[in-house]
């Protein structure tokens, strides 16, 4: 039996799906404000972001052992963690692992860490797993002269017993300093949580806070991402930037969410510049 014909205005292409035409309209080659995934080309590093990276690298290169980075949701902690991981992974003097799911019991955590270092999970008991980790670290540091680095994202979710395990790992040291460099990335309650565990809080050798962006940095973020995506001239009016900054409270993730919606609304209205009217409408549409 023949299938019924579908009216042109009910096809999937006419059900509100967005094509790439909005990019062409604004002179863009690709989406500038996607907030899912990590694309290092679009990572705008403000002065404070660069400072945080430098402080983390100082803890690592001086083999001080333990540092933390904290800030509100959306301020760029995970982005910086991935950026540091990518940078260190490209240098043979580092052996680096990244863990973004630390809310597990100690045995699960150390198994995951061993797997991230591409080490076999030999043994099920904690003593055996710690021996495996110790042997791996000693081989990397004493035989291969490498700096072992562990980056832990969402660290505020860690169990007390897992924090105690990290304290034990930080005890591996020699004449040149700590054998394992651990950097925690977490939300603002991270330092408060660590304060309840003096044995590990006392080992913190560097603390960095990520603050919201100011108005100028908000503008720089917008213009940088637009430039990377192919736009060579301003797209947002000064008033639109003001509204974006105030409505987002300077949180990079929220800035990008508003700007992304504004570009689509601007295309639908066929405007040449994103003004305050379009931006206010975008703010209404976005869940911040």
C-alpha cells in the first residue's frame, strides 16, 4: 500500500530544526558557543585562568604534591583540568592521568586511577592495589625520571575514605620532592570539606579560586570565540554585552548559553547585529 503523502510544511525540515544557515548569515564557519565537550581552540583564558594554570604547573614542576582549584559551577574548572592534562600529555617527562568520577569507594578509585595510567588491575584487596600503585610510581620516578601527575575533577564528591587514600599516596616522596602530584578541581565547598580532614588539608601547597568574569572579560570571551569561528568584526552591541554579563553573572558557561541562543534568534529575525532586544529574548529562553 502506498504511503500517504506528507505536506511540505510538516516535514522534519520544517519542525523547528536549526540548520547551519545562521552561521553563514553571521559569517561563521562553525558554532562559536557550544557548551558541551571540550574544544581547546575555543578556550578563552582570561588573566585569572592563565594564573590558575601557572599555579597548578608550579605545584607540579616543583613536586610539591598537592594543590586545589575551586570555583562556582560553570567558571571553567573542568576546561582548565582538560587543558592541563592535554599540555602535560604532550611532554614525555610527565606521566599524567585524569579522573572525573572520584565519587567511588577507595578500591574503585585506585583501580580507576591505575587504569587511567594504563596499568593492569592486579588484585582486589586494597593492600595489593596500593602496592601496585607504589611499584608503578617508583618505576616512573626512580627508573624513568618522570613526574607522575593525577588530576581529579569534581573532587568535592569524594568520600572521606577516598580522601584518606589520597593522603597515603601523597606520602610517596624522596630527595627531589613528592613522587605523585595531585591537583583537585572542585566546586566552592571543596576547601570547606577538606578543612574537616586536617591530615590532608595540611598537605595543600597551592589554592586557586576561579571567579566570575568581569564585563571586559565577558566581551573578550565573546569576541575571541567569534574570531575562532570565523567572524572578523563585532557581532554583539555594547548594550547586548552588558545584558549578557549581568544576566550570566559573569559565568562563562552561562555567557556562552545566552550568546548561542541570541545568534539563533538573531538569524530568525534576520538582523545584522545582536542588540539588546535580541539578547533579552535569549536570556528569557535560556535556563541559567
